[in-house]
């Protein structure tokens, strides 16, 4: 789980699914969700197939809060299971909106875990309501599951039904679907906005949002699903794989996966996330050099870019903060002033490394600016002589419709102030954002083009 900050972007979800020849699916998915906890910390759930039925447990909270040993022990044994960790970009943070979503149809049941944001969900919901379908949540993921179930009822062939349903969806969706006949289906949208990968071991296959979850659960990474690819597996055997969904153009992977969302030990579309972040730091050193004494990064995702800045600039890399990892979600901030000072409770400046020093402080982004101001202030209060802020993403200026929580452009500080004003507001002695060209160059080994709409207003 990464260090939570109130002004950071949040990505919607993580998904994990297994199809095995042994009946241990629920426990493996549970472990996989732990490895994807950074992708969603508002809710979690697991659905497992057993004896032609789907059993599920889900709730709001962290994986460790939703499940315990007794919960997992009491879950049905099964060969197939899907799991979900959630952040909300559509729908409130309530139990009903947590995934996976269980949907019944005339001849069976499906469980659907979804990562992304379907931009025509309201339109589909209205069309399905007109056909007599009922909805119990406000999440677009429920709409996706209901649409798939409806198409299965009409089509009967599950694979064709999933293809027909997916072709009606607009926006971002990586899907992991289980049905009561032990079919596991993985779908990546034809633009490739969100990651999805496949792994294998001696007992079967797993699909996950990130490769780090596969490897931690004992699966060898095989490949990233291509944009538009669908894979169907049953009891550890692949029944179908191939590109079935087409787009007019591949808009590409959300580049912020490399900047912040993904874990550094993951490989996404051919590029190691750590390598991408280190490259960003090197680009920052080239684009915004400065006379300084040391480099430090803001935990966690600023650390790797700081390493790159240090390596390229020749400035020593030091730890700038001690992180309190034991506050977590249970720490309560009763008043607004206490909520405002929460960052000081989680990040404490390491005075021995910063007192009297000119510091290059590397972070992954400045979205609203509130936390950056507090971090810079804490360093100067601890004795830093100068703080030069370097940011491994360009300024955020545009809303995102594909699975992050950039909702209103007026909330973004880059739309309220010029760079010099932002620098003054956060108290930094200088400020430099990586250029969009530099960011793309840092991620140049990726197999896909990128969606950079939140920086440029254009997908490519």
C-alpha cells in the first residue's frame, strides 16, 4: 500500500482472476488483491465459483479489513475466482458499489471485476432499465456486468456475448469475468487505456492488473493482453485468445500508470515501471538542472525519479523523510485543521540529511498543491537552506474520463496559477515539471502509444 495523500490522483481499481485445475482459487485471489492494494483502498471483494454457483464477499475498506482468515476459510472452494480492489470515480464509496458484481441471467450467473471508467454507462443503464433490468448500485461496473449478462441471455454463446457487450462500451475497461460454469474471461479495451496481463503456473492461469501480483502468487508472467484482446480459460486451460475488439485508433495506455499508479516492480506493456521512473528523473535533471547539495524523493513514487535525477546530475541521493507506516486508514482526523496537518504525521523530515542543505525535492505530481506546500514547509522548518521542486509529470490541466478522479478542471492548481505563482505558493526556491516530450521519451520502451489527455487535452 502506498503512502496516501489527499491531493493525489487516484486510479479506480485493481482486478485479479484465476482459473485453476485445483480448488484453491479464493485464497490465491486474496493474495493477489494484497499485491494490488495500491490500486484501490476504498473497497475489496472476491467471487468464487463452486458447484455451478457463485459465492462472494465484499465490503468497503482495505483487503485486510474486508477479509480475515475465518472469512477466507469459510469461502467456498473453487477452481475459478475473481477479485477487485476499488477506488471510486463513479458512484459513492458504499458496499453496494464494491466489486466484483454478481449478475444473474436466464441460464446462469457471472461475476465481473472492472478497472477503468465507461463513459456511456448512463446511456446503457437507461437502455437496460427500459428492457426491465434493475440496478442496485451506482457504479459503472454494475452496468458492465448487467450488459454482459443481458447479451449472454440473447446470444447464449458466452464468448460472442462478451464481444457484443464490449463493443457497446465506450471508455476504459479491463475486465475479468467468471461465470458459474468455471469460465474465466479477460478483456482489455481496444484503446488499451488500463493494463491487464496473463500469467501461468503448473496449476493454471491468472490475469491481473499488474505483473507484480502474478509473480507474488507464483505465476510466471506470459504477456500483456493487447488492446482489444479477449482470453477465455476453463479449469486451467486456454479455450480462446485473440484480438476481437477494434478501435478506430489505439489511444494508448494511460501514461500515469508509469508515473504513479503502478508498483515499481511491475512490467507494463514491455516497460519496467522502475526503469520508466528513473528515466523521468534523468530527464528532469537534463531539463531543470540546479546548483544543490543533495537529492531526495517524496515517498513512495517520487523515490525512483529522485534516483534518476541523482544519477544524471551527480548529486548525492539521500533519504529526506522518515515515513510513519502505522497510521493508516484507522487514524481519525476530527477537525479540518487536524486533517490539514495529517501529512506531518505521516512524513517526518530527516533533519540529519537536510539541515543546512540545498535540496532537490522530487515528486511525481502536483495536482491541487496542498500537500506539496506542507512538504516544502516541513523541510525548511527542519533547516533546509533551499528546496528546489522537481516534478516527474507535466502540469495537470484537463479532466480525465477514463478511470482517474480528475473531476473538475478548476480544482487543478495548474489552471489557477502560472508556474511562478505555484512555486511561490508552495514555498519552493524553484520549480520544474518534466516536459510532455521528456515524459514520453522516458517511457519510450513501452509497446503502446500513450493517452496523455490530462496533460495535453489530446489522447496521443
